[in-house]
């Protein structure tokens, strides 16, 4: 079938549905929902059999849903209606939630139901629940709904609140007053839940040091106490505020003074010199965790294997984080172990350099240069590891330089639900580094290298396995995936031929170095990157600005909007 996505952006759910439906043979084109006229034009150009709205912030125009079947993917249980569905579910501490695929009509979220799925809730950020539970449930529900639509025999069920199994209800928009934190009364769990419910967008509005900030990225703390509301500690990028029964770490802030010109920053960067008197309470990544607390880099050792975790917000890695991770990695590599497993974080493996922190720098070009070199130093350390075999275990999605960071490992495994974006061009034709010109051709053929880096489209873990980009993927939940990684890593460490495998690895690296030194790849890549950062073409800086400030799309890129490419090729003209 020809399926058109109408979506606010090409987010993680849109990407997952794109690869799943494409794999099933459907012809997919995408249009960003900019205004009614643009959406109507897209429908007229593509003439879809079905329209799917994975992520919208406004109603589909009546001119479209009157003539075409339109599936709305709503992140709520059957009967749930209104905005901020997942926010309310977290705020109200729901134990179970779901996703409903319904048909667009004149009443928001009240159309006939084509499919629905439920899932157990966990105490987690809204963004994390969305990327995992919501995306998985939505994928199952959409695939079910598409199959039912294709059959031509299925009749969707009208929403009926008289049914005893319909628990959802219409809820009002959530306001900052509903999210407000009372530091003198709210306990740690309540505060964490409120911040979790607003994570991603819009954040919880609060007062810090006499000014208004939106709070994001919260972690409970068991061992620190102080005057409720006071900033009592800092650790790397996060600050710690006391509560009535403990404390909470806050990783990211956004200043409210001028909302249009501000964006999320690490809390310690946002507050700058205001934290001079606040003590830095470090947490050694080599020390076992004692109770709930905040940490972004840590490791676990089991037998002859080290599992190195690096859980960075939204997968972005700034210069300091790259340097700390590399230092930790080098200490691990100097120890007497056989296998190093790079675990990334549960939500993201890595998305490469930190565009927000680059945008905030006095010299974004200079910080871009420092950040990419810090990433390169990390990748180079992994590539040249001689005493251990390395595994990249992708629990979550990866993009841009994060994909090539994973390719530095000897073996790569991923959850089957992982989406990879192994390209840079979408960020203002950025050339990219992280030794990708060395790492990518080692795994895929020349045609795949060109397609992956130039098409700017996501690929599934299954597709990545099929072309050799990764070694394998597993359709497992997060906990079972980690168990499988432990099994694989321990089996590799105990392999009777471990010494031979290590020898073959080092010999191949030596041969590659003789053919072309690793430094040459880096120098050539950075020559292009230097032009991106410092040259006359401002495309990278413009694209970064738009990305960081979340500016609304003015058009849909042609690599997504296939219907517009086809229209140009055929020379057709559409009357609206």
C-alpha cells in the first residue's frame, strides 16, 4: 500500500514505523504537518491508500479525513482523550497504560478504534517511557491496524464509554500549576515523578537562585540531606537539591527569561558561577553503587568481563563527557580482564557530539572542534585496544557519531527494536569523523557505504545485521537483552581460542596500519570538518541552531517527502 505519514517531526516512533512498514513492502512517504495547505498538497501529490499520524500536535484537516482513512496514534488507553496523555498517566501514578490507534473524525481522539495495546508502567522519565513502552506498543498496534485495514473486512469499534472495560476519560490540558513542586512538602518520589512527567517537554517550572528555570532529568538520592529546596551538591553536569526526606539530582535546566532564545543545558553549565560554593561530590565509576544516586559513567565487573555503562541525556556527549569516558575506558583496559562490553545507556547508545553545549559556547566552531577531537580520541582508544576483545551492546538507538563509536568495537550486538541513523548530512551536510571512513568500509560494501551516509534515512537493527553493519540483534526486552550480552561476553572470555582471537585482531590492526595509518583517516576527515566548522558555508551552524532551538519545520526534506521528489520528476502540477 501507499502510506503517507503526517507527523510533527520524524521522531523515534515515526522512524520505527517507517522501517517496520517499509520492511513489509509498503510504499512510505512523509510530510511534516506544517499547515493545512501543505498537508492537503501532500495528500494530493501522493494519493495514499492510508494516512498515519504517528505524532501530531494538532488536528488533521477535515478536507483530508473526510476523504481518506487516517489513523491517529494516541499514547493513551482506550477512552483516553486530550493532550499530555502520558504526562497525566505518570502524574497520577498509573500502574498500566497503553496506546490506541483510532480513526480521525470531527472530535479529537474520539474516532473509531482500529487497535489498542497496553503495557505496565515503570517509574521513569516520560521520554524514556515513550521511547520504549509507547514505541513498542504503538508499533504492535499500528501493524495490527494496517493489517485489518488491508483485509477490507474489519469494522473498527466506536468509542463506547458505557463499556466496563473502557477506563480512559477526557482529561484537560496539564498546566504548570499541576506540576508545581512544593519543596517543603513533596517527598523525593513525588518530585521525581513530577519532573519525569514533564521530561522532554515542557519541563517543570521552578525557581532557582531567584530566577525561573524548567527542570529536567531527575534522579533520586538516598545518602544526602539538607534544607528542602537548597542546592547541596553538584556532580559533573548535575546539581543536587534537598527534599523533605532526602534529595534529588537534576541533570538539565532551561532558563525561562527568554524562552525563545534559551534551550536545555546541563544544570552546572546553566548555573555557571552560581555554584562556586557548592561542593562537588564525586562518585568514582570504579566504586560499587550504594543506594539511589546520579551517575553517568560506571562499570561492573563479572569474572573476566567489564561492563562499561555511559548513560548521557539524549545520547549527547560533550567534550568533558568524552574525556571522562575515555579515561575510564583506559583504566579498564589497563586492568587484568579479557572482555570489555560498552553498554551505553538504556535509552540511547550514543548520538555523538553535544550540539546544545556547542551552541552555548562562546565559540561554537571552537567547541565543535574540541568535541569532535574528544570523540575521536575515545574511538581511537577503542580501535587500538590490544589486550582485550571489545563488544558494543546497543540497548537503545544510536545516531551520527554514536553509530561509528559502536563500530570501533570488535563485536556489535543490538536489541531488535533499535534504530540506527549512520549519517551526518542532515546536520547541515556535516562530513563526520570518528574514523568512519576506516570503520564503515570494514563492515559493509561500497554501495552500502554510499547509501548509509548519503540517504539520511534510519535503518533497523535487522537491516543492519543483514548488511553486516552489526553482528546480530535479539528480539528481547531490556533485561533479557542484558542477560544475553552477559552470556555472550562470558563465553567469549572463556573461549579456549581467546589468545588466538586476540592475536588475529592485533595482526589485522597492524596490517591495516601498514596499508594506511589510522592518523591519516583522522586527518582527512578533520580536514572536511574544519571546513564545516570554520569555512564560508554556514550550513552546519544554521542546521545546529534550528535543531537546538527546536524551530518549527518550514518544509519537509525531499529525502523524506518522496511524493515531492516524484512530483518534480514527473513535472505534475496539483491544484489545491
